[in-house]
């Protein structure tokens, strides 16, 4: 590969050759072909041609000088200034002054390229060091907060839980105190709004006492370096529990479909400071852009397919979606005692046995906690009508309302992938390039549904579907179309 300077010289020479010599040769050939040797005006023609060619050469030189050459000189000067400002520390040996602006430009570009590569390597090293330092600081923060006896919550201005430590989970309950959840499920809205106001008006700028169900604590404003209010830190004296009796977070092994205790895999402190800038759903959800909404993707496992004939839920799994990503610390998962035997054919599908659920809470106990987890979100499910029917039957018995907006990935898939017949979860996942794990487990299917929904959002945007209202109209159209197709 030729160096840049040689390539520029060659290109300039070819430009001159094509613009000067080629017209000269073409003109001579035309004259010799059209003027007879015995023509008395032959010398006159050649004289006129000489003047015309001289004029053309001068005109071309003027164009080159006023156009490319002057631009090359300007670029060479600017490149020289950049080299003096940013590339002098390269320690390159001093070379003789380039003979032309074109050579100078090539020389300066080579130096700038070397400087850029050097700066890139330095920047990459600094980013790696900063990332390691930030990771260490986060680990230290998590370790400190884990061992603090007080229950600590960091709440954003829009009442989001940005950080929660294990003591806070024990005090407030895992169904209310989780990352990305709403502090309004713990405290009254007026109380929090009044507390924010009093903290801002506090002349001393210190903390104020707070109380929750007999537990005393304090609240302090949290500001960034510029003084902008991010949220507040709330701490309460949590009930004392011996470390040996603190339960580890139950996790579902999606490969074996069994529930295991795995303390090592549990992050002791859940925090996500990006949630300080999160956008909460506005009251007018229908007009809200899809990417600004907060979703809860969920799934259930049951004893059978007919809730109206006594089939019951045996597991519920859910995960939060916000700002285009899945909040893996904001999950809801529990086995449910169906208060009836689980048929062997159902166990073959989801792996849940009577023995696994005999000591688990019933749906009467689980459903209020699940609805609390889903508060202020849009529900996302695959074939949502099936799961919602089970929940609605129990909700009616308890006098509860399922008044959440619901998005069904099944009908989205019907509309986006009309050419396909199979619209099962695993088929859609394969279509979108999503690896499948834990299929036919409540939590596994909830995570898979969440991933599928996020992958479908760009496809919806291409179809001109931007708001929840657009999406509802799209799904309703698909529902009507499928219903019509079944008549034929």
C-alpha cells in the first residue's frame, strides 16, 4: 500500500495529465485529420489552435490554483495548527519542510493519525481504569449497606425506589420494597410530597424525622454536585434479626425448574441510579409513547386450562421493564398452593408437584401482593386472556380490581408476522433471535415475554405505532381479523 503522500502526488499528476495533455493531443489529432497538408490556411489553423490551447492551459491552472490548490493550502495550514496543538508530544523526529502544500497536508495528516491512535489507546486505558474503580466503589457501597442495621431506601423525586438494602426488604416486605418499585406502595403520597417540601424549605439543610407504623427514622435530601435535587435518603431502625436466620432470596433454576436457595447469586443491595432520570407513566397513558411506559411482564402456571371448571394457579412470575431494559432486581415470583391436587399431566409441563406447593401461600394471599407489585404499570403477557381469567376469578372473590392496561404479545405477533402460522413463545423467540431458557416456568416465561416485547418495539415503530393507543388499536384489529378467519 502506497503512503498517503505518494497517493496524493499521483492523483494530482493524473488530474494535470488529463486536463492539460489530453486536450492537446485530441486537438492535434483533429487538426491532422481535418486539415489537408496542401491547405494554404494550415499555418493559420495551427496558430489559432496554439492560442486556444494556451488560453485553456492558463484557465485550467487558474481553476486549479483558486480551487483545489488554495483549498489544499488552507487545509494544510489548519492541519499544521492541529499538529502543533495536539501532536507535538509524539516525539517524532523533525523532518525537512515539505516542498508543497499537498505534501505538507499529507505529512500533517499522518501525524494527526498517529496522535489520534495514541490518544485512543490512552482513552481506552483510562476508561478501563475508571470502570474498575467504579465497580470497586459499587461493591464497597453494597457491602457497607448490607451490613448497616438500619433499613435504607433511596427515593427519587417521582417516588421511585432507586436503592434498597436487605434491612429495608425485611422491614417493608419484598413485595413493596424492590428496585424500581413505587415508594407509594409503602408511604402515602401526601406524606412523601410534604416531606420533600419540608426538606427543601429546611433552613438548616439537614435531615428531618419520619415515622412509619411505629418505626422511627430520618430523611435527608440527596443532591448532585451542582445542587440539583435527585431524591432523598430514608432510613429506619429495622427489626433485629440474627444473621443466620436472614432468608436468602429464592431463585428459580430455569434449567431444572426447581426452587433453590442461592445466597451467593443474590445481590445484597439492589440499586440502579439511572432510575433517578426515569420517566414515570403519565396519567394519560393512551397518549404516552411506548418507550416511556413502565411495564410488568408476567406469566402463570396452572393445574389445567379451564379456570371456570376449578383449575387454579400454582405459580406466578413477573419482571419489570423500564426505559427499554429489564430490571432483573425487580422480580416477583412465588409458588402458589392451589388447594387442590395438581394433575400429573400438568406437572409434566411445568414441573411443579403437590409436595412443592403444600406449604406455599394461597392465591388469596398472593394476589394482593402481586397487584401491589404491578401498581402504576402496563401488564404484558403472551395470550394474556388465559392468565387474566385465573386472576379475575380470584379478584372477584376478594373484591379486588384488575384495572391495569394489558398488552398481549400474541396479537402483536399476529400483526407483525402474518406470514407465519406458529405464534407460540418459543417460535417467536426463535424468530427474533432470543435464546430460550426455562420455558413453561412462570418466571422463565415472564422473562422471555419481556425480551420478546422489547424486541417487538422497533418493529412496531416501523409500522407507525408509537403510543399505547396505537398499540391497542393494532391489537384490536388483529383480534377481529383472527376471529373472522376462524369462520372460514
